[in-house]
C-alpha cells in the first residue's frame, strides 16, 4: 500500500504537476500574505482592508435596517439602525483583525479579548452616534452620506485604541507602568 503524501511534500517535490492556481494559493498561504502583519504600516494597511470589509457590512446592514425601521420609528430610525449595523460590523471586524492583521494577543483568553474589543467598539459606537447626530440632526445631511463620513472618522479611533490596548506589548523597561489589560494583571 502506498503512503499518502502531505501537501507540502507534494508541492516541493512535484511542482510541475501542480496547477498554476494551486501554486499561487500555496505561495499566498505559506509566503505570509495571509499571516498577520508585524509592522505598524503592514497592520494599518491590513486593518484598512479588514475595516473596509467590516464597513461594507456595517453600511449595508445600516441601509437595509434603516429602510425597514423607517415605517416603525420615523424619529429614531437611523440611530437604531446604527446600533444594529454596529453589532454586525464589530463581529466581522474582530474575526478579520485577529486572523489577518495582528499577530500578538495581549490577553490569553479570546472571550476576554473579544470583550475588550467590543468595549472599544462601544466607545466607537458612542462617537458614531454623536457624529451622526451632528451630521443628520444639526447639519441636515443625507443619512447614508452621513454614515459613510462617520465610518471613516471612527476608523482611526478603532485602529489606534485596539492596537495600543489589545495587540501591542508594553515596554518591559524600568519604570514602565503595567497595563490592566496585561495577562499577568488578570492572574
């Protein structure tokens, strides 16, 4: 009976037998493009792509729910739609950020990490509600355009706060203050 070969043995020994698409997928997988970034610039670019996908989900859910809620709550419809869109966008953002953007996780337990990620997102939701209120309530801007502007502004808050609080090591130099989010502080 013949012994079954693993995928890496196949790709290294018999490259000529592999198809072009399979070679390309292996280079993406093992070459590091699908692994988390290690530099600030790489993380910012990847977070931009992940945030863009989450923003598309956020804006899409917002547009659909705003139109569905308009008949029910004509006065607060865009704020309720904003909360619903936030929930969907935050889940998509967490999944993409932890898989493809950040390589270091300060918190050991994923449930705690998601909780902290979610709390930072809630602060972003507060910013989002305030900015939407300013743009729609005071400046009378179109609701969809106001949401697009709001998502762009809140993006900077999310990246900065999440990177600093959840996905970056604090300095171990003398005199450095330990963050309450460090794993050792939870033990």
